[in-house]
């Protein structure tokens, strides 16, 4: 091993092969055989890659699963915001806010899949915007009147009450719309893509990992409402996705050629989250129906009941079409803008990490600068739409759904497109959205325990490109991770520690220092770019040129990140595209590319044949 170090200048076998090429596994022998020759290796392959299109019925079911995965976070944001908006006793308006955020999330998801980064990544509300929003609403002028806390004194149709909460949400709308313009400029100008040349695995790893680590407390609160229900949900998802994922289940089918026959489907691999949530939801309903769960709202396990929000279903209309300015004309304040801008910065850093995690988990090559620029720009447009429609929040890439890709092995963006269409319908069918909002909190908590675990692991897996026997890299990663947990925790416990005399500046600093992803990513970025180290030691070369071994064979880079409808290939094909930061400009293929493409196609055909043989009984 010492001779290997001297030749390669590395302390780890996971970088180079015998020919000097790069690979990203911990076992050097894996590079010798490019073909999948065993069932064990096939278990780690994607069922559907980014550019694959599953049958329409699978797209609907898998899209529903992603919708349910994001449901907890999407529903939680309006519910958490409602108390500060003085809406704690107006459940119907809460339902309208939920349907609005569903509708906008659906629009933004469709835009992101079609014209953004083009990865199978869902768009939804973000807690990065919630923190500065709550900080803004905590100002004295926005404190709710005392009478709004008394249910008997609240008349939801009273113009006075309407003005109380609509004034506050209009202030949020204006701040989000102005701050969204910053994200649009940063994305489409290419600034975020320019910065990516300085961002490597030691920046991405803590940023992604801290997405999950920073939310352990809130997930624990949801799961701790009833550990039996949450533990059952997590256990079912684990059993379905890990132990039973290769167990085919027979289903009756009919076709013109085979007539009536039995079709074997690996349903547990495709729908582990959906099945886990459904079973736990049904169990909670039965426990509620037979009064096994307590009826006292102060008793342990009360919030695991499914009838807590039953009145919302009865009082909600079937159809309601959200529209821009539905709460009035947005207003703007300087304090709100600066606070939300801090959330925008955190959201962009988180999204860049999500893009790389999503690409890694779904079998796509690393996103190009143009794709990242478009993704951030489209997210800015999404925040602008969210502000115009009045969700009380912005939009960002959903980390929970990135984790679902690693569990289900389904990385098709067609599935996410269907999920976006489904959210659009849910935003219009308010009654159905109200039914989904009755999923008990412990079920959501159990699901998030599994999802965020996948996110943390995906972040740490970026270190395989880095020489982790280097004391430099160990220090950078360890310090970034630990500071990303210590500093936000201290700031949360000492919210008044920052006193510059300028309230907007205090809010910006407070929000940035309470965002774990920003703190960890910031230290990783600064230390990795200032402490001396070779690009090979830092993992920059192997990370940027990474093919992600077997997973790359499932998706061609041009097919993955090119714009749809022939843009750039059949129309708008001028050489001027190279000067537009968000337009993909393909490189001319050389002989090596043609050889790689031919070998990739051969391996893909053989893998497909192997999987087909295994599923036949």
C-alpha cells in the first residue's frame, strides 16, 4: 500500500485504477469488470433512470408516493405559520392556505422538471423562509390582538378579523416577491454556476448532511407524539424498501397477446413509502374509531388520532381555484425583505446540494453549470409565484423526496412531473387536500426519520472522492459539521445575542447563524479554498470528472440536462448559446466519447436482459 501511495500521491484506493482512470468505489477490483454479473449488484441499480418513462399507471402511483412524502413538510408550513397570522381558530382558511401551497408547488415542480435543472426533484415550501417570516411577525406591530386567541370571540367572516390576518400575509408576500428577484438574478446571470468551480465535496458534504441533522429535533417532536405509530411507520418503510424490495408480488393482468395472465411486480421496491404511510394511517384510523387512542388533548398520543381535523373536511368547499392577489395587494417593508433574503441565500445553498444528491441517487451525471443556473433561476421564479399567490412561504427543492429516490430506485423525472400535476389538482380539489391533512403527525414523523437518514448518508457519501486519510480534509469536514450544529443551537437558545442597533441587519445575521446548512457549508467552502491542498487531495478532479460508475450508464448527459421541445437541438441552435449562462452548449463528441457511448449501450442492454430474466418465474 505504501508503494501505491508514492505512485499516486494518494492515501486511499478509492480514486484511481490501474490505468490512471478514476472510479468511486472502495474496492479496486470493482473497476475491472464493468458489467453487472450478479444479483447482488443488480439490487443497487436504478429501476428507472432520469430519462426513462414508466407506464402511465406507475407514473401516477409513484407520483402519489412523492406527493405523500412531501405532504408532511408542505402541510406543516401553513399550520406553523397560522398561529403567527392569528389564524389558529380559523381552520377553513388554514385549509385554503394548504391548497394554495399545493397549487404553487405543483406549478413550480412542472417548471423545474421542464425548464429548470431537469432532475426528478420536487418543489415545495421551505423552512428556510419560515424562520425569517416568524422573526418578522414577532415584531411589535405584527403581534396578534389578544381577542384572536379566544375562540369564542373570533368571527372568521368579520371584516376586522380578515384585515388582521390579511395585513400580515400581504407583508410576507411583498417581502418574498422582492427577495425572489435576487434569486432570479443569481441563477440566470450564471453567478451560482461561477461559484460552483470553487465548491467541492468538502463543501457539499456538510451542506447536504446538515439538512437532515438540523431537523432531528422537529422530527423527534412529531415522532414522539406516539412512538408506537411512528416506529411502526419507520419499520414498515425499512422492511418494504430493504428486506422485501426484491420480492415480486403477483397481480392479475390482461393483454391481447397473453390474454389473462399473472404479472409479477416488485411492489415493495416501488412503493415502500406509500405502503408504509397507508398501513400506519389505517391503523391510526382503527385505533381512533375504537377509542384506543385518548380523547383528552393533554394525554399522550392524542395527536395520533385521525379525527382531530374532521371538522375541516366538512366545512371545506370541494373546488376552489387559487389566484394571484387573493389576499389583497402585497405590501413591502425593508425589515421583511432583508430577513427573507437571508432565507433565499440558505435556500440556494441547500438547493445546490440537493441537485448533486439527487443526481447521485437517481443515476444521473453531476449537474452542469448551465443546469444549476437554470435550476436556481426557476426556483426564484417559483418564489415569485409563491409570493404572488400568497402561500406565506417560498419554494425550494424538497430534500425529503431526494431521499425517496434512494429508497425506491426510481429516478424518472416523468414521475415527478406527474407528481407536480397531482399537486395542481390537489390545490383545486380543496376537499381532497383537507383529507390528506388528517394524516397523523406520528406517521409523518416516522417517515421523515427514514427520509432524513438517507439525506445524511447521501451527503457523507460525497467524501468518497476525497482523501480522508489527509489530516487537512478530516479537519475541514469535522469542523464544518460540528460548527454547523453548535452555532445554530446556541443562536436558537440566545435569540437576542445579536444587537447591532439595526433591526433588519440583526434579522439577517440571526437567520444565517441559525441555519445549519449555511453555517456548515460556509465553513466548508472557506476552509477548503484557503487551506493549502492539491486538487487531487481535495477530490476536485475526480468529483468534477465523475461518471458515478455504474449509475452513469443509465442516463446520457445531453439527454438529462438538455432543454425540452428541441430547444438547442432543433431550434435555437446558434453559436450564441455559449454566451448564455443557462443554455446548455454540448461539446463535439470525440472518438473516446463514441466508444464510451457504444459500451454504455451494450452494458445497458445486458443489464436489462439480466433483470428481465430474474423477474420471470
